[in-house]
C-alpha cells in the first residue's frame, strides 16, 4: 500500500494563524465565477452579554482591544475565489462584550456554484490535537496517567528499545525528540493524493516506521512539532481507557459540549456528513501541458486519526475554546499545562517564527503567538483541500475561527491568514 503522508513535517499544517510558511507556487485552477461575500452577526450572544467566568490563576492579561471592525474582517477574506483558494469562512467573537461577526467568501461547492456557509463543516487537520491533548490531560487529572511517566511504561514494546525514556509531557509539548516518519507523502503530489486518498496507515504502522531511525535530539532539550507524538497519545488513550479514541473524544468532549458538527471518524468513513466546505486540489495534466484540473477531495481518509483526522465547524470550535479556557474541560493545573511553553529552543524553521523566533511556542496541545502585543493561543490544521485554525486571547476578548480551501499544499496562504489575524486583533 502506498501511504499518503509524511508525518515528519510540521503536523501537516501548511501555516499557522500567525506563523509563516516558506515558498509560494501559483496554480491556475480554472475560471471560477466570483461569489458575493455574505456576512451576518454571530448570534450565539448579543451585545452586553455577561462574559464567561475565567479560571482563577490561569492566563495573562490582554490589552483592551477595540470593538470588532466588520469592514476589516470582510476585507480580510475578500477576493475569492482566486487561483489559489476557492472559498473561505471566518467567525470572530468578543466574549467579553458578546459581539460577533461571521462571513464567507468565494465558492463552497464548485459543482453547484454554492457559496460557503458560515455553518459549514470542514476537515480540521491538526486542530484535532487540541482534543487529543484535552482527553490526555483529563486522564492526568483523574490520576490514570502521569505526565512524568514514560510512554514506554504505558505502551511497552511499541518504541525501539534503543530510544531513551520519553515522558507523556514530552509528547504533549513536542519535546520528545522522536524522529519524523516518512510514510509516503502523497500530500505533496496532487495526482498521487487523489489516486490514494482513501488509503491510510494504522497508528501501529506509523510507530513501527520509527524502527532504525535515530532520535532527533535528547528528550526535553528542544522542541520540534511532530505528529508522531500524537499518534502515540491516541494509542495511550486507548490503552488506558480500553475504549477507542473516537469513543473517548465523544464521551469526554463532543457530547458534553453539544458539538453537533464535530466527529472523530472511523478509518473507513470518508465523507463529511452534512453541509460542508468542499476541498479541492489542482491536479496537473499528465501530458505536461501545464493545464490543471480541479478535483474535489472532500472525501478522503480521516486517518491522521488522533493527530489530525477530525471534522468540525466554526461554531463548534468556538464552543470548544470557550469551554476549555473557562475550565469546563480541565482543572486549573492541567489547563495551565496547556499554556506552559517549555524554555527550550525550537529546532526547525517551519513553526514558532512569530514573537520569539528560535524559541519554543507550543504548550500541551496549544501554540502561542503574539501580534502587536496581543498573545493568542490555539492551533492550526490542514488536510489536502483544507486549511483552518482556531485561536483566542486567554481572557476571551477574541475567539477567531477560520477555514479555507487552498488548491495546493504549496499555496503560500500566509498573507491571507495574517490579514485575518490583523483584522481580528486590530
């Protein structure tokens, strides 16, 4: 079987909401008629609504931000579709005032010409790691897992015997030093991905691929984002609870929060249920003519699994962040772990470039970034055809969720995402 991904890379995240990505390749994806932007208030709460109660002792003060600027937010996602992106959606909330804004741009379904909807579901990629880290830390709070215990203790025989002890904490904050695993990376080859998009490696096969690979660095001495860490955490959750990863996410997060648009699909569940943003890849013609065909890749394997296989919506991800930051999902000690960045160098150029380049930026399941003196916490994600992110200030003055559909992994979407961040935080 030809597997789809290279988990050696930065967790299959093309860009962060405020981190850069190198390179830009313009792909012509056909003549797509523009669709008018739609914007509407996010009606979950109205002006003057009481702010959610934050967890005492968790978080740092955020400068007072100005009111939401609908014109700036609308401009940030304007101009779609273009040669690189077919459609987008954006939701921004101020939970202290109850203000909110939702907007869409471009085409949500090329076959029908339907515009995106602010309520559309989409593949969230590595935002899945927020769910995985939360479940793991719930097990820590229940004393079923220890952050200082080794993964070798919980999963004996899974890692090569030559590897040093690696703690659960080091998996959660990407300081494990584990090597990346290259299992095929069709993601960089649009035609290859289209041909093999329903194939997937099992979590065990991902871990088995570590055999013969040297450690990247000594555990705890540096940070580098690595999806293998979260495959191991998914296996840990299953080993400790005796239930599947999806069952635990459903029981602990999805059902308690009423996340009706969110799912952790089984390996052979290829469709996105319900209304959704369609994802596309521009596939070059085999004759080398330079022509491309836009292929709908909304249906694909969800098996980056605990590392990046979930489906959600802007509404549900906003609900997740509010519940997380206000202590509904974790006690204060474990929530603080998510906001604690280790004091180690970051050893690659693909993440942690904003605010303090060269230094770690990941806590346990969340990453931090600072723009104009405003620090946000959250996570980015990507699957072929999709890029998304959810970020919030710790006091919930801002909660922003974006998703869009780039037509190639090599699309430089940094300007688009930075425009969203600046508009939301200005």
